[in-house]
C-alpha cells in the first residue's frame, strides 16, 4: 500500500525538478542563471574600466549587459568621450559587442 502512495509523490518531485531546470535555461529574450552571472560580472568590469579611465571619470555613463552585448547610455561632454567609452568597453574580457546610446550634454 505504501508503494502506491510513494509513486505519485516521486512523480511530482521529478516533474518539479524538470520545470525548475527548464527555468534556468536561456532564451532569445531572457538569459539563464549562468549567463546572468556572467553578464553581471562583465557589467561590473566595464563600469570599473570606465571609472578608472582618467578622461572618463563620469558617473553619468550607464552600463547594461545582455548575453555579452554591452549597452552604454547616459551623458558625456564630447564625441571623443563617447568614442573613448566605447573603446574601453570593447577592451573588457567577455564583451562581444558594444551598443552606443550615449548623448552629449
């Protein structure tokens, strides 16, 4: 009798595991857990690189990363600052591409 009660519980546990693992995978519009952590690390590295660049020390540059693609936005003082920020971001390990949405003040 206990075997009959145990089987549905086991099947429910297996189904919950499958649903949980499927939720961790990435799709075209959503990154998986591992990718999210990688993107977070890239974002931090790009922000640090921009902040540590003597010509860019600007808190007005925002950085977002999705699947290795970095998007820069915000306001800078010149076109040279835009070009420098893009170059700095491209030099960070793990960055696949850089999209520039920065504007001049």
